[in-house]
C-alpha cells in the first residue's frame, strides 16, 4: 500500500501558526515575564508570523 503524499507546505504552515499562537498564549498564561522571556516570546512570534507569510505566499 502506498501512503498519501505529504503536504510539506501545509505542515510548515501549521508549525509556524503554532509558534505564533503559542508565543501569544505565553503572555496570557505566564504574566510578569522577565526581559529574556519577553525577547524570546516576541522573537518566536515574529518568526512564526514571517514564516507563515513566506510559506503561504510561495507558489507550489
């Protein structure tokens, strides 16, 4: 039996969307973060947003 082909574009979109949502969720779940945590969360949100935009805009 052959497996269905893997949609790598969809997989990358899910990963980047999770990064964005998880970083935003951390701000609500863990209040009063340290400076390092804020930098990490903001960087993760930016990477998720930019990555999702790049993967979505790229043609197949």
